C-alpha cells in the first residue's frame, strides 16, 4: 500500500465533524488496514478508503462493509460477555494504560501539527500593536 496515494485528514471532512475527528478516523482506518488480524471486508474497506478509491461516505453506505463492521462489533461484545471478572479487570487496566499512551501520542502529534508558533506568541496580535504610541 505504500506505493499508493494516501488520503489526508481533510479528505475525511465530509463525514468528520472537525479536523481532529478526521485525524482520528484516518488513524483508525490505518490501524484496520495494517493489522493482519482484521482481514476480510473490514480491512478491504479501510484500504479502499485510505487509497481514495472509495470515499468514507460511500463505504459506510456499502452493505458488505457495514455488515463486516457489525459482525466484528458483535464478536467483540460476545468476547466481552464471556470474560471472567479477573479478565475484565485485566482488560480495564490494559485499556487504561493504552488510552493514556494514545493521549500522549495525540498530544505529541497535535504539538507537531500546530508547530512551534504556539510557543512563540503568548498573546494574540491585534491590528495596531507597536504602531502608535512612540513619542
């Protein structure tokens, strides 16, 4: 897939509510596309969207793709229902650690995207700054 065109966050703005949501959606699609355990229609859908061959809006209106997503969600639910209390607690702990790691990565990515300008200017600049009171 590395030789193919890759969509950017802004290409998902037709389904995302804001640039941050578009960024998270593209990252999620990349995880689905790159994870060999996903396989099948769900992985195919992610690859198709990421390559730009199908738009996200069209993908979510494609029954085969939505069926695959529904099947995966049902499997996750069944697996969760069959966990013991000890397994649930372990899953919660792992999720909390993973979530903290993801938040740190997102903060780092956000800082990189926003660039150093946020650290240089500490107050917003307004029109006549420095232009009138010399004298």
